[in-house]
C-alpha cells in the first residue's frame, strides 16, 4: 500500500514519463490513418472517412497543445487533471479510428477489410505497449478503436468474420492485461525509488543529527571541563602551598595527603577528558615524520620502570633499531597508555615490550601476565569508562579512558591496534606502525647547549585571571618563588596597573576567558605591543577547545592547561623565559618547525 504522498508522487512521474514521447505517437497515429484512407478511398466514400480524419487531426493538435503546456508549466494542473485530459483526447482519437473503420468495412473487399483490421490492431497494440505508463488513456484508445469494428464483424453472417471478431475481442483482453502488467512494474520501480530516496534522506538526517550530537557532546565536554578546571586549579595551588606549612599536625598531613590524592584523581579524569575532546574535535595536528622507536622505548623505560618495580613486576623493553614513520607524540601517548594499563592490571609477573617486522610494517607489542580479559568483554574495552573487574569504579584502578584514547589516537594516525587475551593468563596489545622508507634516517637530534634559567627573584609577573580564587593562589605561589606579582581580571585593569607602576613587566600569565570581552591571546598581544614584542608569556587556561588551541598556536604561545601542579607551572614559566630548570643543566632546544604546546598532565 502506498501513502497518499507516494501515490501523488508516482502519478506525477507517470505523467512526466508519458508526456516525453506522447507527441511523437500522436503524430504517427494521424499519419498512419491518412495512409489507410489513401489505400481504401477508391472503395469508400469521402463522406465516411473525411469527418473522422478531420476530427482525428483536431484531437492530435489538442493533445500536442496539452503536452506543450505541460512542458512549459507542469504545475498548471495537478497530475490527476493532466491524466483526465489525456484520457479524453485518447478516447476521441480512438473513436475516430473505430467509427471510421466500422463505417468503411461494409464497402470494402475482403482483402481491404483484412488490411484495415490489421492496421487498427497494430495501432492499438502500439498504444498498449508504448503508452502503458498512463493506463486510462491507453485503455480509452483501445476500446474506442477496436470495439466498433468488432461489433460490425459480429453482425456478419459468415464464420470468417465471426472468427475475426473473436480474435479482436481476445486482442483487447490481452492488450489491456499486458499494459496493466507493464504499468504495475513501472509503479513498483518508482515506489522502490521513492523508498530509497526517503531512506537516503532519512539517513542523511540521522547523520546530521549524530553530527550535531557529537559536536554538542564535544562542546559540553569542553565547557564542563573548563568550568571544572577553574576551581580544581585553585584547589591544587592551595593544597600544594599547605604542603609546605610547618604547623600542620601528623593528622592534618594525613588529611592533606588524602585531599591531594582525591584532587589528583579528579585531575587525571579531566586530563583524559581533554584528550578525548581534542581527539574527537580533531584539535590535535599530527606531524608524520621518521623517528627511532628505541628512543621512545628509552623514555618509557625511565618513566615506568620505578612504578613497575614498586609493584614487584619485571618490566623489560627489548632493544629495537627500527625507524618508524608516524607522529612521535601520539605514538608515544598510545604506547604509554598501553604500558600503564598493563602495569595497572598485572598484580605480579612480567611485562614485555618489543617489536616484530611485518611486511614493511612494525608491530609494537605489549605483553603482560596480568588478569586477562574474558572473550565477551573484548569488544567493550575500547569504550569510554569501561573497565575490566572494576564495577565499583575504584579510582585507584584508573578511569577507563586509557584504551578509548588509544583507539581514537590510532584511528587519527591510520594505525591499527589488535588485542589477544586469555582470562587469567594475560593480554597482548599490538600497535602496527609503518616503517620508514629505505634510506630515510631518523629525526635529527636537536643541538645541545647549556642554558641557565634566569632567577625568579625580583621578576615582575603580570597575572590576568578572571577567577578570584586562582588569582589569590597564583599570587601566593609566585611570591613564594620570589616574584613580584600584579593581578587583574581584565586587560584594561592590568594595563592601568602596569602604567601606574611605571616599570617594565618581565612575564605574562593569562587565562583565555577574561572580563571585558578580550581573550587571553589578545591580552598578551596588547601587553606585548606596549612593553615589548619578545615578552615571555604563558596561556594558563581550562578552555580545551580546538579554536583556543589554534589561536594560541598561531600566536606562538605556550599553553598550560588547568589544573596544573606547581612544578608544571614552574616548568612552563622557565620554558617561556628560555630555560628548563632553576639549576644549570643540559637542555635540548626544540626544533623550530614544531609547535610549542605545553600540555600538563597530573600524576595518575
């Protein structure tokens, strides 16, 4: 069954398709009737065929006019009206054929009678086969053209004419049935077409809804993360200052330790949400270049060896001389999450990280002897917040976002992550990365030079922050490092205070969202215009949107995401000043081609 809208749409398609070739058929029919009259005019009086011939050409001209009107203005009538007019004109044309044939047959010889009947039958059959799209006009022409000569044949006394009458009656039945069948096939085809178009539109609509929902989710995560980061950032600063208070009792230090642990868990969740949001929002720009995998192994061994030893786990990185072609930061993030996950879910035993060559690719594998994963849980482990054997959501066992970040980062890079696991026996993850082309060396080491971070004492630091609690915490923290601090919640307020001081500022730390309608990137640019274009600056923000990231990157600013520990803030300030520590040490100068993006993660 068709809906009313589908029925109207199918009728419109039937009219459109029928009118594409109807004019040619009409003209051909009139021309054939003229030739028929020319053959029999010697035996049939002109009074018999001339009125029918004139009327046929009149009906043909009217049909041609209707077709021309339709092609110019199809909306002039609805589809049903166009069909009715075509039926009337087709019936009129068929009546001309039928009436003239029935009137001429009694005056013709048997040979010419057979000729006239044959021509009428062929024309009716052509109408049934070629004009099947509109059933009613075709039926009207067939009935009007064949029934009159059939009735005359039935009035004759000989068997030949009776047989001819039966054959014509059978022809009418077969032609109508054949036309109906072809029409139904066309209607079914149109029905399937409209269904497919509807499904395509519905799929497009659903896709648009999902896209809007995904963007809304990303905006929600960014907004929620920003709003949560503001108070957490202040809380971390105050807790770290409390840690150095000598008046705390043993019980107070225990309470402080638990508070720091809870804050660290919240920080870890926010950092993971930051990674998820940036990967979903494609705010991370991948940089594909060759690099030695062994260097990444060395860094990870320094990072995780002590943690593994603390749990009594043997962690081993097998040496690998391969050079891969990928994004070093994202590849390192994937492997760090895999190794961290292995340590978390391995109560005892060992963890092995190694490589296998596979037809121009390198499979970096992480094997553990941990608790393993049941077969029915394997498809779920890359989902957000899903954790094996942690239904009570113990934050000490992680947050369930590590493997989701692995999956997103791998898809961003076009790499594959595979897993094999047996419950109670351990798991094996493999990240497949393309090897660098032959003759391509690893990324060059940056030149080494000795640098000393300038002393903080006496430095004038301008802090532009709209959260009063964070301003207070930043003031106390920076003053504990010997800095002089100027605080403001807007660019206008900061500019006024600096002008009144009458001395050059040494450093800018600005939030992104500020009062007065000016963002942090613009505020830093305006202050630099007044007090020096090379003024060190850090954007300290909880806004994790890709737009903010792009603005900071284009301005050449380092970003420190809230919340951040005091050590991370100190490192960001030292980096902006041109050093990396308060003591003399060997430091590696970053490649000028790489963006400087300081993203701080709290300890998990």
